[in-house]
C-alpha cells in the first residue's frame, strides 16, 4: 500500500495525472470507511498511530524552535511567537514553516497561516478572546468562531482599525440578559484598556495599570452590578428541555443557579488567565463572594464548565474531504435547520450529513457498551486484575471493582440521549432508551 500511494504521488507531481490526484484525495475516506471494500480496522489503526507519531514530532520541532504551543490537533496549531509586532510574527512563522519543510520527514505536510492575532486569551476552543486587525475579517477558519457568532467591539489604534473578538461559551448558560451584558462590558473594557496600554507603555507599566484597574474602577462597578443582580434575581431555575447541554445531576431534570454567583465566577475565571494579576483577581473574587453570602472556600465558589462535552473524532466532509474532531455540544459551527441541530464544515461551509453522524454515534455507542460489558475487574487493595471467574475476593482478601465506572457510562449515555433529541436522531435515541431502561 505504501508503494501504491508513493506511485500515485509520483504520477501527480511528475505527470499531472488527475486520476491519481483523485485517488490521493479520497484515499483516507476509503481507508476509514467500514463500508469500503477490503476495510481493515487494524490498517486504519496503524495509519492513525503513524499520523500521531508524526504529529508529536512536529509539535516537538516547533517547541525546539522556540514557539509556545497554545492549542494543537491534527488540523490546526495555534502558536505564541513572543513577538510584539504582527509583521515580525508573520515573518517568524514563515521562517518556522520553511525550516520544517526543509526536513524530509515533514515534506508531505501542508501549512497555511490563516490568522494573526495581536494578542489572544485562550481557555479552550469554545472560550477565547483576542484582538486582530480588521483587514482579514472576511476570512473564517476552523481555528476560531465565525465573525457573525462573535462579540465584536471596534476600536481605533493609530491609522489601522482593530477589533476585539470574544467567544465565551461559559456565559451563554446564564439566562439573564443583564448578566451577559455585564460580562461582555467588563471583559471588553479590560482587554481594550490592556491593548491600548500595550501600544504606548512599557510592559511593567502595563501590569501596574491593569492591576490598578481591577483593584479600583472595575471592582467598584462589579460590586454595584453583582448586588443589583443578586437583589433582583436571587436564583433562577433551569430545565433540561430549555438547556439540554447543561451538566445536570444524575437523575435531575432541573437545576437552580445563582445568576450573580455564576457571573462573578465567570468574570474571575477569565481574568485569572493572566497569571500576572492573580493576587488582584483573587481579592476581587473573595469580595464578590462576600456580597452574595458565599464562602470563599465553598465548593460553589469554584468555577467549572457548565456545558457537557462529547467529541466525535474524525468527522469527514463529503464535499471537500476536510477531517476534524467535532464537540457535538459546544462546537462553534453549529446551527439550527428545520428545528434540527446541524454542523457546518469550516472549510467549505456546507452542512455535514446528520445521518452519517448518527451512524458514527451508534457505532461509538456499541463500542463503549461492549467495552463496559466485557471489562476486567481489579482488586481495590492491590489493583491486581482478576484472573478467574469463580473467586469472590482477591488472593489478598480485597474486594473487586470494575475498571470502567458505571456512573460515567450512564452519564455518557445521557449526553448521547440529549444529542439524539436535539438533532432528531431516532435510531440513536431508540438504542439509548433501551440501554438506559435496562441499566438504571
């Protein structure tokens, strides 16, 4: 097979053979599809392992050349270049790409610089904010949310217009408009002030300015907003029907939240992404908690992602052959079509086939259920795996436990049930109803 692919590549590079080009383009689709002739799971797993090894070597090479990896997967890499000027960062990126392509190991990798940010604050793929030049606003890519789904704040710096793009999934599940407006205003004001000071002041002066901002003006405004929200909305009840992607309790279909508490936790979590202002943010968080009668060391005071997550690996676009992992609960390229949730390809902007996604989820469900049923059990005391089917206890007299948690398996089933309901996947829903009825 290696010789066959090398022959196709030679035909394309030397003789411009269009049929060899088509075969190369669709090779991975054929290799990964269980319906293709001569499909072999071991062959697909071997190729995936080789791809993973190449990816790890690529990341190591980037780190060796002085880059900081912010986020990386098989389809995109976000780098911090440590450069202060965008033009210097672009030049440095081109130098890195050329240096990597000069190595024979990485000849087959295609690189393309899609976006250059003045600065970027990153929590995860669904929670980030940054400032970029407005000249490439018309472009979208898989790394970031499309502009129409982002909070955009325009500002003017010199002769070039820039924009502050914010995409914070964490605040979308606080169903109070005043909370969302307060969050957006506070975070945009902070990053706007930070960016303006970065252009005109020394780094140490910038740190002092933002510390003073958090300890002074921002704190006073937040005290006022949090008290007003807590007085007007002391609590809010959320239901499973309205917010299917929230992380509800095991057997509960309702959740009661404190909007002021969730807002304060979200703001402090975003501000704490900068380690230079950790002390000021900690003091602000304690004071906000004191206003709403929540202890600083309480479990309620700790931020956690309110949205559940289920990532479907290697989803292939049938139009452009683009492959990516999709978080079915938090993906930025999801939309509602005919009262059904669907996902778009970030490369060609066409919708994925929901039927194919449903079949992939059913396959994943079957694999997980088989793995849960035939799993080994191990000793609670010595962690030895049980060798026979007769003994009730281990040789050390310890009890046995399953290696895969029952609660985690049920939680996965419920997440898939929510996805099947929201996306109108009847076959997946029928399988899940049967499993949940028999396991609970």
